[in-house]
C-alpha cells in the first residue's frame, strides 16, 4: 500500500469523467472512496439503497468475530452529491449498484482490478510514453491469447510508476486528510473500534502540527 494524496486522486478522477463508461466508473469510484473514506470492499458493491436523505450509508465490510456491525454514514456535501450524480449518469444498463460493470452487476474483485489497471494504463500513458507502449504491448499479448496464441511477455512497470495508486490506497489518504485538518469527526470517519488502529495503519501525515504550550 503506497501513500497517495488528494493531489494525485483528483486529476485521475477529472480525467476519468471524460472517458468511456468503464474508466469513468472507476475514476468516479476513486473520488467517492476519498470523500467517504469507505473501504474498497464497501465501494465496489455499493448498493443504491445506501443513498439516503441523510447521506451515504454502508455497513462496515470489516469487523472481528463477535463485534457489533458498524454502520457508516457520510453526510452529504456539495462535492459528494456531484460525484454520486456522475456515477448515476449516462448508464447503458439499469443497475441497483452505484458502480456497476457493463452487465449492471457489482464488479468482482478480479474484474475490478483488471479494469482499474487498464484505466491507470490509459491515464498515465497520456503523459508517459513508456507506459503507453507497455499498455499497447499488454493489449497485443491479451489479443493473441484470445486467439489461442501465446503472445510476447510484457514486463509490467505500471505499478512502480509514481502516479499509480490502487483503490485500497484511497482510504488511508482520506483518513490522513481528516486527521491533518484536525476534524472533530476524524475518528468517526475512520470508524475503527480502536483509535490506535487509525494511527497505526492509516495515519500518513509527514508533519505533526501542534500549538505551543503558551
């Protein structure tokens, strides 16, 4: 898991909203994850019933045995409303999911990873020719495999690129932003049963600000 910031997430989102539907879905989901702090496992299958008058609502996808189910509610903000509306706009199929695949179903973990990778290839390839060539080679290899041929091996460098991040990297970025802003609801936003977990695994602040004693 790498450290990313809003400054890296937003450009990907803004690029994605002008792309084909699959990439658009991926990019809007990334911004949704940043605004809500939801886990990737909560974003991918997010159900439309989670859109309520009070805000965006989901049951925590992670809890230890015996723990009471935690419900996360993110109150509406103007930007969250825009992102949700963009997720619902221009769909080719009806769906009960906010971020559906082309068949209107929730993405599987592997299906999401595949589309995410291609979206990142297309995005980074626009400003890095080496990544664009790698993406082209990858597409040729996959086309050959579909024809039953072996295809040339491709040495994947995408994930090592500084502009690359995964959906799972977005939640730590969101929590870090809340902590850095010293928001009073930062721990409710993280929704960990133990605040020590928030600091140990999700706090990526490089500078710890504090006022003087006097």
